[in-house]
């Protein structure tokens, strides 16, 4: 009997052995899992914005040295600024909202959407600088930019909708529920604004291709609307970041009764 007890004790010790140095364990996988989706979005966002800024600098140099744009010179600079502002808003999204993403392994959509968004940003800047390289007409450049901007807005709307889906399915502590609901409401408005801007840009691009080249005044007007909506999106991200920071910094003992156990849903306002 003593021999059997000693043998069973040795088996339990063997089953609870410590991990060897460099060995992957369930505990280490769990630690990675908690921030895996966050790290994915942050790393992809940093990569995309780095490439975009490099192309933006090259495009700015092309606009500065080009002498064939004539009366379109100022308009192209406005579109360049809108492209840069769009890239900033797209970068601010994951930088602000990634902190509340629930633990999750990224799916194919989580890889494809940021890459497509980066491609559209690249095309927006590349089209503006194409005149200095291929001597394309201004109307062709405007049509190409509006199509690229429409793609950027619609992809951004799809990416934001994907983030809403992920966050809505997560579980959060009771005192975080309201902050998460507020952030989801802001993201819902961002989806509408991006979709609306994308449809307008798509219409302008179609009009250019159809031969009804819009006057400079109309191009300035639509570009101004796009800039205003992008600025409002940037401001909403700043508001959301301040709100989330306030919740995180709140150390009051209220609402410490554990987790709500319910998925957070977007509030309808």
C-alpha cells in the first residue's frame, strides 16, 4: 500500500512538472491571446500610416515642382490635405478604440480591411502626383482621386462596422458598460458619415468619367464637405479617447461588483 501511494504521488508530481526554458505553455498562450487582436490592429495601423506618409511626402514634392497644373494647383493641394486628413482619421480609429477590443484571434477580415484601406490611401496620393510623371490631364486625375477617396471612405465604413461587431460581442465590467456604449454610438455615427462621404465621392467620380467635368467651384465645395466630415470624425475620436481615459483613471469604489456577464450592445439614439 505504501508503495502504491508513493507511485501515485510521483505520477502527480510528474504531471505537474515545470515548463522547460523556452517551452510554449497554455499560460503563455493565454497571455498572448488577451492582447493578440489589439497588437494586430496597432501594428498594421503603424505600418500602413508609415507607408502613406512616405507617399504623401513624394506626392507633395511632385505638386511643388509641377508647373503644368495651372488653375488646378490649389485644388490639388486641397485634395492632398484631404487625403492626409483621411489617413490621420483612419489611424486615430484603432489607436483609440483598440484598447477596448475583447480577446480574440484575428480573422481574415481583420487582415484584409486594413490592407485595403492602406491601398486606397496609397492610390489617393499616387493619383495626385501622376501628372508630374505621366502628364495625365487634370480631369483624369480628379476622376481617379474621387474614385480612390470613395473607396477609402467605404472601406473605412466597413472596417468601423467590423469593429462595432467585435466590441458588441465582448463582455465588459459593469462600470465600463456605459463608456463602451457611448463609444459604439460614436462609431455608429462614423459609419454613417463615412458611407455618406463615400457615396458623394463616388457620384463626383462618375460625373467626371461621364464627361460632365465639374467646375472648380463644385470640386472645391465637395472637397470642403469631405474635409469638414473628416475633421468631425477626428474630433469624435478625440472625445472618445478622453471619455475612455476618464473611465480608466476613475479609481472610485463604485460598481466593483464583478462583471456584467452580458454582451454590450450599441445604444440607439
